[in-house]
């Protein structure tokens, strides 16, 4: 076998796809740990190699892929606008680097989405999160109880003996809380689909719940409530007879809208109950300042940068005005609005919104509970985006692209076009395979 045939055979094999999925998830989800233990250059190199391998996998498997269903149109539009923003960005080189980071992780997510089905993706993510959460707890025990010494290089303060807050290997308590909720959703789906034994399922859920509690993140309560309400609503819809399902969907939509209005009206009481007054006040000041800057460039924004780590304009001036050192807008929607204007925000909302609706409709009619994983994760990302900008970088962006791709593959106008070209007669509702 020639070297070229060997490489093609390797990239197209199921074993390599499985290994690539695990490697990609570990590299992205443990990026903070990798960067702290090595360097930013090492992390970027690892992600770049994975992106190139992902592109190679897609190239080798090109005959299995449909061009129409390769990636969501809204994703392509968002990436296109981000690179076009180099034309008006005050720091063009930083915009290019930020876009390459966005593109690289998107390629990894697209590759995973095309070589793994939903259940395989859930299993791979479940295995990844079990190891990373167990490692987080182990290091917290070592730092906070056995040695009583903070691991400053890893961002671990060693406060486990005091009941937290803890950060694990994710850098901040809010990021640990977000990862724990993502893990909870994944572990429960694994358990319900009998992908793992009952003992492993129970221990996994207990681990994620324990770390979510110890993170002491105010956003965890909101995330848990949102996921819980979504789960109940989806369960009701799934058990409703098809003839009454549309009416049930509308009724639930009205209830959710009323709940959101009530939550907005009672927001001060909710904030006080969560003991998040100082956090919210800090965020409110930041968002008000961002809106002042957005007024100068409302349509296109200041150019794509991703995180604010480079101290570029206008981020350094926003931090200077607030006497803070924010690395993001602490809100994905405000971050997109500042960097890509209203055009970018519309594309971002379409990307997440359309994926949520598609995945919800699929989960409503498919028999297997595994289809609930995508809408539950998308709701988690949407709610988390109100308090942090995790969805625009790293693990959050990977999950968003992966879920949007999955939703587009299972319910899309592209599927109807493909079916028409291949002569497939589409079926309706839960009978569709």
C-alpha cells in the first residue's frame, strides 16, 4: 500500500473518526489546562493540527457528504461577516487571528458532526466530561484538603475545604458551572439511552451535580432551572398525541413567554434571591458602556476579535472607563453586537434560534430520547450567553456549531432537496428513521 493510500484509508476509517472525536473534544474542553501547563503556542498548534486533520477527514469522505447539508447557511454567513470585518477593523491582524480561531474550532465541530451520529457524539462527550470533571475534583481535593496549597498556575484557589467556590481545570467558577450543566444533560441522556451502566450513570450525574453545587456560580441556578423547564416541556410534547401536538406547542410557547415577562418584572427580587446583586451590577455597568460604543458603529461593529485578551480598541477604553479588566462582554449577544454590529447579532440569533426550533421539532416526534440532547444543549447555550461569552470561543462555540449542524442534518429544507434528488420519499413524524 502506497503512503497516499494509507493516509486516505486512515483518515476514512471508523477507528480514526472515533479517536479524532475524543481528541478534538479533550483539546477544546481542556484548553485552559493545556495552555496553563504548556503555552498558548502549544494550544494553538494542537488545535490547528486538529483542524487540518478535520479538513482532511472531510476531504476523504467528500463522496459521503452532501454539499447542501455540509454546514448551516447562517454559520457560513456569520463566519463570512467575521472575516469581512477585517475591512473596517482598527486591528486587522488581530481580526484575522480571531477569525482563524473561530474557523478552526468550527472545522473541528463540523468534522465531528459528519463522522459521528448523535448517540456517538453523546457518548464521546460523556466520556470526555467524566475524565475532566474527575480530574477537576481530584486536583481540588489535592489542593484544598490534602496539601492545603493553592495551585495558582492552574487557577485553583484551594477553597474546597470551605465549601467553595471551586474552579477545577476550567479557570473560573462560572465556566466550571457551565461545564457541569453540559455534563449533566449529557450524562442523563447517556443513562436514559442505556449507553452506560446504571452505576456509571448515577456516579456521573452525582459528580456533575456535586461540582455544579461547589462552583457556587449564580448562573448555575438559572441554567438548571432553564434546562429543567425545557425538559418538562419537551416531555409533555413528546407524550402528547400527534393530533394535539401543535396546540400543546403553542400553549407552552405562551406560558414560556409569560414566564419570561414575569421574570423580567421581578428581576430585582430574583437577583436578590440568588445573591448575585454585585455580579449583576458589574454586568449592567459593562453592558451600558458597550451600548454607548455600539451607538457609534451600530451596523457593522468594530471588527471581530473574539476574546478581549489583546487589549485592542475599543476594549481597552471600555475597561479603562470602568476601571476593570474584562476579557469579554460577559454576554455573548452584547459581544457580537459590539464586534459585528446588528448584522452579526441577527446572524448569530438565526444560527442558534433556527437550530433550536429544528432540534425541538425533531425531538418532539422521534422516539429515541437521544434527540432531546441537541435542544437541551442549545437552550443551555442560549441562557448561558446572557451571562457569559462562552458561546463565542472554545467549548461553547464547538457545541453551538456541532448542535446547529446536527439540527440541520435532521430537519432542514436541504434534506428535502437531497431527498428529491435521490428519489427518497419523505415520511412524516416519528416514523422517519
